[in-house]
């Protein structure tokens, strides 16, 4: 099991936890919109660190982005396995081709 799989399992388990004792449960209790907002904030922080060129800070912010992505997915009932299946479906397809299909 990868670190991402373990994190997804932890997020799923904490969805049922007491919000007073779990940051994940607290975020989820605030609703999908708040989870999406927090994901967006973390994504912006990662972009800032990428622009600055600080590898260590970018690594830390990227970890935050992955965590908050999993929380946002949990809030909407989308599993990591579903996302990975979509990536598998796209494997071997040119990014330009995939984008063209979505724009039809």
C-alpha cells in the first residue's frame, strides 16, 4: 500500500470521527465547499513555492495539496481508486488528444 493509499484510508476513516478531535473530520463537517476552498488555498501556496524555486517548501506544500485533495474528494464521495481508474483510462493517450475530446 502506497503512502497515498494509506492517507486516503485515513481520511475515509476520520470522516466518521468527532470533529473536536480530528482536523479531517472538522473540515468535512464544514461541508464540501469549505473543503474545496481549503484545497484551493493549498494549491495556490504550492504554486507560490514552485515559482520561488524552494524545493523543500514546494515538497511540503505538495503534500498539503494531496491531503486536501483527498479531503475534498471524500466530501463529494469520490474515491482515490476512482481517480486512479480515470488516470489508467487516460494512459497512453496524448494530453492534447484528451483535451480535444473534452472540448467537443
